[in-house]
C-alpha cells in the first residue's frame, strides 16, 4: 500500500505564502475571495497565511472592495515600504534611472547626462568611472528621497560586452567587474550588470513583439548596432558574453574587424555624400523624409548593411524573425530594410518586425528584470523565517 504524500508544515506555509505574494505582486491588492480564486487555496489557508505575512510586515490593508454585492470586503496588498529596485540604462552620454516596487509599478524616474558627456562607455577601468558611478548613485538617491523604503537591488544596462560575472569589456578593454563593485558599494545593495541590447531582447520576449516567437534576433541600432538573440525562448549570451556583437560581422568590401554600422560609419557615409559628418543618424533620417536625395542614399546604404547582417545571422541561427529596435524603428529605415530584403527573398527569406518599445526597449527590459529580482529578494527574505522550526 502506497503512503500518501506528506511534508513539513513549514514547507506548506512557504509554498502557500509564495503563492499569495506572487498573486499580490502580479495583480495588486486583492480581497480574500480574490486570493482564493488566484491561488486555489481555501479561505482558512488564505487567512492563516495573511496573518503570518502581516506579522512579518509583508502585507498591509489596502482599502475595501465596494464593487461587488454584499458587505464591503477588505483588500490587502504588499506593504508599500518593503523596498524598491532600480532599473538603469546607461549609454555613452547619460543615465536613465527608474525605481519600481515589487509589482513592477514605476514609482520614480530621473534622467540626466553624464558630466562632460561624450566619453566612451561605462567601463570600470576607464577614466571617469568614479564620476559615472557617483552620477548614477545621485540619480537613484534623488528618486529614493521621494519614496519611503530601502533600495534592495539594481539592474544596470550598459553598452559593451558583459561577462557572466558582471565585468564589462568595451573598446578600451575589460574592467574585471570594477564598475559593478563600485556601484554596489555606492548603493549598498546587490547590483546586476547586463548588456543593454540583451535587456531590450528580454523586453521584447516578455512583453513585446517577440512574445509569440520561439526564436528571434533583435537588431538594436543606437550609437552602434547590436543583437539580442533568443533561442527556444531563452536569451543566448554566449560563453563569454560576446554573442550578439554583429556590428563586426565581415562585409565586402570592408576590412575584417571594421564596424558595419555605428556613429563613426554614419559620419564617413555622410562625408562621402556631402552631408554633415557630425549629424546623428536620426537627423539624416529626418532629412531623408523631407526629400533630401543624399540623405536618402545614406539611409538606403544603412538599410543594406543591416539586411546583410541579418542574412549572415539567419544563415547560422535561422530565427523566426528579426526585430528592429532603437533608431531602426524609423519608418524610412524600416522601408529601406524591407526593400533590400525583398531583393534577396528568393535566396534567403528574412522576416522583419518592429520593436514594441523602440529606443526605450533596454530600459523596459531593465525594469522587468529589476522587478523580478526585487520579488526574489523580498519573498526569500519574508518566507525564510516561516521555514524555521518553532520550539
């Protein structure tokens, strides 16, 4: 005769507690009846768990439900002072900071250029790293002053190659994790550093154009071109974090190792066409939309190069689609890409989609990862005491 499944009551409390915490984080304040429906737990179980979570300072009353028939029912939600997570997008010029709570709700936001903006990267080994860390920490502190609660975790999206250990490598070399360590010390919390285009790909995977795709490559065009690669629903970072550095794929007649598309390349193309060499791509796109023939030629060449990069990636990985992100969402550039792709369709069909978030995708991805990381830290902290045996 088989024995029925059984386990310690502490494990059951933990499982039930996590189910309720996840439901509150996912849907916001709820009544006991709503929590019963969301978790499948009995009223008695919900009441017992809420009592434990209340004693742990994890939940708090959140008004009453007056929309349903019968007596008004009290709602309960996650305690507003549990803490926050910081999502930060760092580019070569500025830092954009967003503070979120465990539900993923944005609670504060700051954006400001770095002092003396125009330098390169966030590499921890470069001059000015201390200034950049201080700048990011000051923006986060400004956000926190408007709120009540501690900072628990931070997710930082940066350009450049990011290793599994959080080290950053850009054109000035590796930093050995110095940037992450300095920022963690300044913020007093755990810091996760991630490549910004990978975060953009996670945004598309979880809430954007890639949600219904098993595989895709996000081609994000900003100061340069990078790819976020998703295979079988999972972000592919590569062994050393190099996966997605498609801007350096060989392309005739360019020499090996030459960048295919970035700000410097746009400047070189502009010089050959008699355009302003200091103007960013978005200015040339605007001019092209206004009928400037030289700017239209520049946009056509950028589109051709992006299609050839997609073709190289497609021959190796064969993703379901390529998602165009960053400046590549401009309608004129999308049109140029699709026009060139149609020329190669007989040899190599390529499907292009437009990002759901455009240039904001890296920050959207950082927000999602920060909220997820905050829930993991908070729920583990809240539920760990419940698993300890009582005497």
